[in-house]
C-alpha cells in the first residue's frame, strides 16, 4: 500500500470522502525541492529567453520539465506583492491579508492562520530533518515560517529552519553532540567552514551551499530554498537586481546537479521553481525594480516543475494562480489539501 492508498483508507475508516485529500499523480516522487526564485523577480529577467538573466533556467532547465508561464498572484488590493506574503501563499495555498503582528517594531512578522506544507508533512510522521526551509541572513523575519497558528497544527508540527542564524544558535548552545541529523550536519559544517563566518559564502550563495549540504547529509522529503538577493535593488542600484537573478541561476544549476548526481534523489525528486512575487516601478522615485505598488508586473509570476512523470519541454499558457502551487505539491506527496483555496495543476502529470 502506497502513501496515497493509505490516506484514502484512513479517510474511508473515518467516514471522510476521498476528495478530502488532494489528487495524486500516477507516478509520484516522494521528495520535493521548492526553490523560491525570490527577492521578487520578473518574468522578463527569468523565463523570457530574449531578455533573461537566467541562462541556465531558460536554455537548460525549462526544456526538461513543464512551465506555467501565465501564473499570477491574486489581484485584490489586500493581497500584498512582497516576499513574506508570497512565501506563505506558496506554503499554504491560500491568499490572506497579512498584518504586522502586535509588538513588533522593525520588519514584518507574519504567522499564517492556515496550515503549511511543513506541518502537514510532520503530522503524517515526517521527522524534523526531513522537512527543511533554508532562509537568507537578511530576512530574519521569516525565521518562523515553519509553522502556523492553526489550532490543529502549530509549533508541535513545525519544520526545521536552517540558516546562518540557526548555525550561530547551534554554536551558542555548545555544539550539542546528539544523534540529531541536523546537529550532526552542523558539526561537519563547523569542521569544514569554521565558526567565524568569514570563510563560507554569504547571501544567496550561502543558501546554495547549504542546499548542497542538506541534500547530501539530510536527504529531506521537502526542502524549500528562500533566495532573496534580488531585493537589494531597493538600495537603488539596478546591478544588484541583475546580480541577484544571476546568483539564483548559478545556484539552480548546482542544486539540479546535486539532485541528479545522488542515486537516492535522482529519480525521486520533484523540483519546483516559483518566485515569491514579481517587480514593478516606483511611482514616487526613480528607483527601478520595486514591488510594493501592486502593478500588473508585480503580480506576474510563474511556476516550473521537473521530475518523474512530468512532461518535458511543455509550456502551459492557461491562467493559473500562485496558490495552485501548494495543492500541486500536496498531491505529489499524498498530503491533504487542508485549507488551500488553490487547485492542483494537473498538467504537471498529464
């Protein structure tokens, strides 16, 4: 009995309709790597060949899978086009008007009322080291995105958050010697890179390096990589945006090579690439590549899928929503759709 059949059997024994669970593909990979092509990136600089700063993505990777190039974020004014919100839309499959948590002074602090993919996996028995999010050092306000405020889930079912900050916290705890796979990985990381933070890469290149270590040492069932260097463009230099897009493209090449080079991952991993949001223009100042004004290009995103059973070289033009990504991943992993409002993208397996 596979995971999908087991869930349906449990649902039947509880008197639940089978439709309470997301539909599963005929050939399912049991692992997912979700790359947040993030910090806000437009289609123009990512998936459009004539103007892209992501040559590997466009010329090498897209022909290997299925691209949904007409995906959008919700158009309601209450749906903000920014990084934290877009990340939670991807993790919950639900749009929501996130507000600043009371008591926070600087930065955003959002906690979802809807269960995340991470919690759904933990509730079905996944170990903490099997459900991992990698976070950038300049987005500490996203360090808690591994759980929600949902009464049936929450911190008890949270996933693991790995970052430069998490490594420093491990060091501060005295380098605990335990059987925990994450602690063992940090010990190897410290032995190789030291504990000063001066030798390992920084920014999104650090996330790529962490991704390679996690794929090798933890082999998680779900890994989300929250790239974000593109957002340095807020300082006003367009070159920061280009460097951010290029760094993600280089990282994507390394991540795919790590998946394909590992026999345990090669034929058992669904790769998903999706931005947190797009980009638009600043209506008030001559600062390029912003995302806070809700213009059309800031809501224009995409989603790309590559893995077992996914059609190669396929481009889907129908309109779809960013919140469709989560139910698609849930279907892949045999998880309940939970409270997602999106729908699984059936063309991923059709």
